[in-house]
């Protein structure tokens, strides 16, 4: 379980928004979901998860309610707000553009001759 | 944005809960992780350790979370507020002075603004109020300079506008009158306004049920119709519609055709409306109609005014014989209706703004001084790593705490003041010349006023928050720490900003005091001027006679005869008479023409019974009084007053003159002394000795009873000694003679006078209290400045006195620079006052705007104040003993 390698700034927040967009999650659940979907490639550092969640909530992209977890513990569940959905759309478009650009740069072969 | 605000508020108000939730959330996370590890077969103790390691340092995460939620900033501010509260509690005198200053300044400002806002700024309660305008007439007179305006128009002007000017849709109305209403066996005394057809659609508010008047109903002789107010409709008919039973108004049946909406506010408060039926004769021959218009689409106010040129020319042609010219203009309805209140209100607003300025300067000065005093403390805090920005924030928060406390206290004070103003402003509006304005909007502490208060509080905070903060940035840590004991030689006063503040304060104080002094002197002049009247034991009973039963003067004279006989039989009655027009009230104005003159002159006309002059003790100067000879058939006569003779027959013998009134030449048989009336024509003081013509009530044409629509006659009764039961027995007597007379008001002549001068008095009282407040603030500010200076120089003064200086000389050393500053402020203020008093030009009588007593008095007053405060503040020096001060270290 190493550090997330070379994550671009803002990527963690985008990943959290994506995870939460699939259904209400508590913090631990978000961690698991990101890890699961990425086939355990992306391991979010636990210490930086909560500040990111708090920042997103403070800025109104997600909102939280207290509920009961599967094993009957009180847990704080996060859901995506309308502003969050908008932000997620923008972020993922931006991400696709950047990722595509990076991929094409990395895929370039030296010119012959 | 909103989410962030919500998060901020939650963070600030429910700080503990945020912490608890954070704890719970982290505990849940770790527990869940442990469960997962245990499920994967890790031993529980091991799992707990692994989970803790994976999570990292809990306090670090929590801090990062707090930062993410901006809780750290909130915590810093909360710490500052706690610290500020502690500091303020430690110096309650300082805190109390600042909070009280803010409360009085901001409170007074809010109160006056709420009046200004209601009368001048808040839009009229009609659709598109900016398209509504009123016709004003500006008259110029070849004999006088300048113009004077009239708010009312004649029937002729109305017809010309209605028929020929198409830039607006026109409507006309009169003032309201009180009358008797009979419906289903109940009698009510209600107020009636007469309006033209189209009035409600011009205003833009149609009846909620029924309809408004048609053009046909708005013509003389048409069937009688009435529109009711919502309140009256509910009261009389409980909201039933349609209504078939007619309403009896003044004994005549009227068909109810419509009801206005519940929240409708008319141009004048009224319970019901009837058609105006405008004409060129009767009331339409004089200027008795208010004309308003709604501009047609695309027409601007100047364009509409330009379209009135033809009407102006025609009216000027009529006035030519009197040497006058008229210019009609359209003025926005709100401006036109508040025309008389605007100037006094703006003057009061300016006065209260000056008070706020002085108050803010004071508070700023106090904070600057306090900041200097705290230099060692601030230096310590900076040295200990608080950071300059931290110190500035601390100072700002301290100011904010004071502002919030002051603002809260100000709101409480403003509520009291507004309650008082809401009672007196309508009286002002009523009593001002020719004002027909309703107070359109209630005078109350509302959101808009609150917003302005908050703004003033904020600006104040910034004003006095910045000064000390800037000072804090300049603190030199080392010298601040070493000079801590106050051993250094302090400067004479605390820096030039404070000196500038003192000069500015005193200058503003002079301005306010000079203006207030002018108003007070004007009111004193108005109160004292004019002939003295013996008004002890005199009561006036005013009876409304607008009823079909009194439609002719013969019938009115019958009532007068019966009542006077009964009154004279009452115990203690010395004399009693009837008059159409009481002293200090507005009279009926009529034009007349002197023999051989080509122009009309104006006079007040009143009818009286023979004993009226005796009841009011009005002295006879020439000729004779009215007596039993003045019967209906006898030769028509009149008595005039001295003002009439002085204005129109200066070098002639009036007793041989005849004047044509109501078609008959009348001989002047006597001249009586003046009483003052409200001015209503020409250029007189608010109450002045106007020319008056008195006719015997017994010799009036029957048709003159029409005048009772606007004016109610009064029964003036003089008793030889105080008669406590007089009013009761008069009421009983009137009820026994005519039980249907609805309502009589009993007043003393002195009360009439004070009512007549109410607006001028209120203005003077308000501006006077503002200047008293300003003086108090200036004195406080000065005292604080000198006391600080004394405290800072105790050591130096001790040495001086040890070396042989006397206490007096030491006091002088401290006080003189301050008194010199005061002198500078007074000089500046006197210059500014000379300019500011010109604004009062049309508000003062019997004094001129450059009145030396007011200006000089204000200057001397502030100088005396400065000297007195200096003595009080330096008094401590006299008790200093050099040994003590030197040992004090």
C-alpha cells in the first residue's frame, strides 16, 4: 500500500467526487471504492482523505448526513450536490483532455532520418 | 458561495458540534478498518495497531480538516473577540463612552433617516409612480423679487388641461373634509375626498369591486355617487356586494358604485370619495383643485411641462391686472407632495450627519489614544510572535465588538425616537403651508433603515478601526518595550491626527450650534411677535355645519342666535361670539378691488357676531363695533383690521371707503386691532397679521353657507373666572339645541398658537437637541484628549513644579495648546457656519442668515466650552505634589 504515485493536484478531489457520485458513501467507503474500481492501483492516503472531504463539503460540492452503516455503526454519509455534479463533469472533461494529451506526447516516436 | 456561508455560520455558532462530529467520524473510520482487518484474519490487537498507523497522526488530520473548513480563521476571530471582551470589561469607562456615543449618533441617524426615507425616498404606493406628476404654479410678482409656488389650480386651469393638453392623463382632487354619514341607522363622522372621474385610473389603482366615477357623474347636477374605502365598507356592510341601499351623506342619498382595495392609500387619507364636479365657478373660480397627471408613454417630465406653456400664458393674462405672472410646471408627484417638508427634513438629516461625524471622530480619537497607551502591550505581542497582521486583526475585532454593542444600543434608542417622530411628523406635514401630503409610507424601523444603520455602523467601524490599526503597524518594538514606564517626555498632544480631529470636531460643532441658534431665535420671534392677546379663560368650540339643514346663512344664523342666547345664560360667562376664523388658523381668502384700482387685492374674510371682538378682547381702533343695527335689511357694513388699513389704505381715511363684496358695496364702519392668522397668500411669516375683513353674520348672502364645506365656525366663550364645567355644559347645550351636530372640538386659543407653530418648533427642537448632543460629544472628546495629555506628562510636570513652576502655570502649559486648537476649529467653523446658514434662508423669520448673535454665540459658546473642559481636565495638576510624582516611578 504505497503512496498514490505522482497524483496531479486536484485529482484526489475528483476521485472522491466520482466515488460519491456512484452512491452515498462514508469516508472509509470512499477509500474502498476508489481502491476497488482502480483494481487497487490507486490507494488514497487515509490522512489526506478527510481534509479533502471537508474542503469539498465546505465548498458545497458534497453534503453529509448521519446514518447507520452496514454493521450498525453511526456513520457520516456523503452525497453529491448539484454543484458537485457540475464540478465532476468539468473535472472529468478536463482530465480526459489532459490524459489524452499526455498519452499522445508519451506515445510519440522519434522522427526517422 | 451560499454553501460556504452556511458552513462558516455552522462553524462559528456550533463549534463544539463540529468537533464532536469530526471525532465520531474518525473513530468510525478506524473501527471499520479494524473490522476489515480482523475479517481478513489479523489478530484484533494487531489490527488496531495497523489501522492507527494507516490513518496517521489523528491531531494532524484534524488540524488539516479544520483548515479545510476554514475553522482556523473562525477560531482566531473567536479568540480575538474573547480577548477584546476581556479588555473592554477591564476598562468599562472607555467601553461605555464609546458604546453610548455610537448608540446616540447611530440611533439619531437611523431615526431621522427613517423619516426622510418614508417621506422623500420610498416610492409612492402606486404602479409606475415615477410617471405620476403634479401641476405646480410658480408665480412672479412685479412688486417682489423671486417666485413663490402654489400647489392648487383653478377650475379654468383644469378645463384648459383636460381639453387641450394631451401629454398626460389628468385628474384633480380636493383636500378632505369631515362629514356626517348615515347608514342603516348608524351615524358616523367620516372624512371625504372629492376627486374627478379618472382619478383612480390615473393613480393606477382601480376599485376592488364596482367601478370608479364616469365623466357623466362628474358633472354638476348628475346623480350622486360614492366610492368607499375598504375599511368603511367592512365596517358598514361587512363586505356585502352589490349594495343597493343608498348612503346618506350630509342628509343626501348617494349610490355606492365601488370599493377601493384594502391597502389603498389615497393622496389624502379619506374614508370615501365623491365626484369633484369641477367647474369654473364657485370653488373653481379660486385655486382649490390639486391637479395630477400620469405621463403618456414616451413623454418626459420636461416635455410635459413644455406642453403647459399655453395654459401658463392664459393664466398669466388673467393675472395681468394684479401685476403677476404664472408659470405652470409638472413636478414628480412625490416631490410636489413633500415640497414643504423636503427642506426641513434634509436640514435635519444634515444636522444628524454632523453629529455622527463628530461622534465617529470622538471614537476614533479615543481608540487612537488607547492604542498609544497600549503600545508596550502590542510591542510585547509582536515580539512574542503574534505578527503585525495579528495585531491589526485584533484591533479590528475590538472595534467590531464596540460597533456591534453600539449598534445594538443604537437600535433600541432609534426605536424610541422613531415612535416619537412618527407622532410629530404627520403634525408637521399637516401644519406646513398648503401641504396636502399624506405620509405615504409608514414611519417605522424597517429593513431598509436597518440596512442603512448597519452601513453607518460598518463605516464607523472602518473609520475608527483603521486609525488604531495603522498606528499599530508603526509600533517600534524596541522603543515600545523600553519606554514602557512612561518616563519619556511625551509630546504636548498625542500626534497630529488627534489634533486634526479636535479641530474638525469643534468646527462642526460651531456649524451645528449656529444653525440651531438661528432656528431657535426664529421660533422665539414667531412666538413673541404680533399683538398680545388676553386668552385666559377663553374657550373656542368649533362645530362642523356642512349639512343640508344648514345650507343657507338664514338657517345658520338661526342656530347662532339660539346657541348664543343659551351660552350667555351659563354661569360665569362674560361674553360669547361666533367667528368663521379663529386666531392662528388659516382663513378664507378672497380677492377684492379697491375703488379706482385695476388690480385685485387679497384679504382674509371672516364673519362674526357683535360680541366676538369683546370675547377675544380685540381693541377697537377707529369707528364702531357691530351691534343690533346690523340686520339683514340694513345698509351693508364691514369692519377691517389695522393690517388691512396699513396694507391697502395707508394714507386714506378708511371709514369713508366702500368695498364691493358679494355684489354689494359695503361701508367700513370700524377698525380693530390685529390678531395673527396662518399665512395663505403673499409673503408673510408662518403666522402673521394678515389683512382681515369682518362681516356681520347677520348680513351675509344665503349662498355663503357653502363656505362651511371648508371652514367650520367657532363659538368663542370668555368666562370671568376659570369654569371647570364649562366644556361639559357647552356640550349639553349644543346637544339639546341640535342633537345631530356630530362633533365639536373644544380648544384654547393658546393651544391654537402652539399648534400653528408646531413644525417650526419641532425643527428647532430637533436641531437644538442634535447640537446639544454634538456639544456633549465635543466636550467628551476634548476632555479625553487633555486628560491623556496630563497623564502622559505627569512626570514632566512634576519636575517643572519641583523646579518652581506654579500649578496654574503647569495647567496653562497643558491646556493652552488645546485651547489654541479649539480657537482654530472655531475660526474654521465660523466660516463654514456662514455658508451653512444660507440653507436656512426660507426657514427663519425675524432673524437674518448672518445673524451675529447666533454665529457669535456659537463661536463664544464653543470657546467657553473648550476653556471649561480644559480647566476641568487639568484640575488634577493642581493637586500634584512634585515629590509624589517623582517617587511614583
